[in-house]
C-alpha cells in the first residue's frame, strides 16, 4: 500500500465516522491543544532571562521562581495525557474492527496500524496548531491588557513554537500505539487478548520508599543533604501513587467483596477485582491531585504560622502562588474526572452485553446505577486516602517548630478535605453518567449482528 493510498484510506475512514467517534476526536483535539498550551508556557518561562520586579507577575518576572512555575505547567500535561489515553481506548476496538476489512483486501497488520498512526498525526496536529495559536495570541493579548512594556523579554521566541507541537504529535502517536498494543487484527475478527495479570504487591514499594525518604530527610534536619533527600523522596512518592494505585484498588475490591451485604456492592467489588488496572489507571491521576493538594496545605500552614508569629500580613507573592496552585489543582481534578467519564464509557462499551443481560433477567437499572457508584467509591477512596496519608507522614517531620494540636488539626483537616473533594467529584461524575449505563442496559445490546 503506497503512501498516497494510505492517506486516502485514512481520509475515507475519517469521513465515515459516527457521532460518538466525532465526539471522541474532538476530545482528543482539545487534549492535544491543552498539552501544547502548557508545554509552550513551560518552555517560554525557561527561556526568559534576567529579573524584572513588577507588580503583575512575580512568578514570571523573578528569575529564581520561573523554573518552579515551568515545572508546574509541565506537570499539568500529565492529567491531559491520561485523558488522551482513556479517550484513545474507548473506540479502539471499534476502529480496529472496521479496519479489519482492509485485511481482506490485502492490507498487512503493519499497514492497518499505520493507518491508526496517520489518524493520530492528523488529530494531534490539529490540536497542537490550535494550542500554539491560542498560547501566542493569548500571551500577546495578556501583555497588552496588563500594560507590559518590555514585551520582547517575556514573549516566546519563534523557534520553539513549531518544536513543541511536533513533540505533542509524537506523544499522540505513542499513545495511539500504546492503546492498540493488545489488539490483534485478523481478516475474520478482532479480539482483545490482553491477559490482564493481577498487579503485583511490589508496585506499592515506591510509595513506601518515597514516604520513608521524606521522613528521614525531616529527621536529619534542613541541611543540603536533607533537602536533596526530601525532594528525592517526594519524586518517588509522586511516581509511587500511580504505580501502586491498581494494587490498592484490587485490595479494596477484595475487602469490599468479602464484607458485601448487598448485591450492588458485591457486583461492584467483583467487577473491580476482575480488572483492577483500569480503575487504578483512572484513579491514579485523582490520587496525585489529592497528594499535591495535601502538600500545598502543609506549606500553607508554614507560611501562615510564620506571618502570624512575626505579626505581619501574608506576602502578596504567597497569596498569588497559592491561588495559582489551587487553580491548577482544580483544573487537574476536572481533567481527571473527565477521564473518569471516558473510562466509564469504555467499560460500558466492553461490558454492554453483560449489563443488558443483567437487566433482561430482572435487575433494576437503578440497582445497576448504584453498583456503578459503589464501584467508583471502592476504587477512589483507598487511592485518595493513601496518597494523602503518605504526604502527611512524609512532610510532618520536616515542619518547623514544635508540633501542636493546631498543626495536627490543620494537616488532618486539609487531607480529609482533599480526599472528600476528590471522592465526591468522582462519585458525582459517575452519577451524572447514568445515561451511558441506561443505553448499555438496553435489550437491543443482546441482539446478535
């Protein structure tokens, strides 16, 4: 199959997509645009040189604060990539079934997957271009509105503008290949043949190791070695939350199934126990939001206590910094729960016949909805709680001053607040996606094609 024919077939398949497929594609374009926007912002901050004291953006104008702000923008790409991964999984099997017809015409499996790569390049390029234009034009408008005089110092140079979209498109291609790695295409059928092994108990070790290093750094003092050890432990803890999420979901599902007293809870627990990796993959981003929010609360306590002890108001820099952090956390939580909706659509797409069979034998749709809600609670609660607890245990020894009941109440209250917000958001999204379950439980799903 020549390159010209390849692009022609990809364009033909793109024109013949259904409404859900077009919605999924728009979601992918938005994700690529957001990733490009954040990465351009991070690169822009790294390339700025010198310090200019202004009132309007200390995080941008002060040289020592720009790397941290750039890192924060780059970290916002993580929930976006998780959303892209979930959105890519939703219609992957359907797309491959449609492409399997090409095998009958003589296309090889490599050529079929190459068509998927062409689709990823097309969607990723559209999103990257939109994100690049939005960042450059938005930056110009923001500087004009704020009355920035030295625009040449802060404006992003032209040379990284095309490089970042290329990186985003490459990431979209990688996600597309990663999503389809378990799909086997044949001329007669397409089947998912993933073995779905149980997550190992050793996946929780990074979380334990990272928390332990943070505790040791707090005990050893605030020297250079202690600071480096703390940041090493923090990085390992951040990696450990998504690494151990699937195992936490599995253990929570086993415990819930053992103590279940209603059919809805038992059904939810067994569904999670059958495939804990899918739930852990989605809840990992939610757990990271809880971890960052809890850590921010600990730093906020230090700032408030120092300002109170000195009898001075809190500096405007800290107010702006914490405000931006909370906005970033809200955005990350929004993207994470959006990925949860996509995950629900994927689960119902794969298990639609099972849901329809349960409804056909007399299971009320309301009971199926309650089971879906409990499934979310069983998966989200342990991941969020362990993430918050790990941050509290790791950061508590490094707090300045003598510990008191006020400090304990503040830290525990912030952790509980973050866990409650994250679990409530996940539960609300699951409840609002009930229409997806209603369609999956329709008797038409039992019809053989």
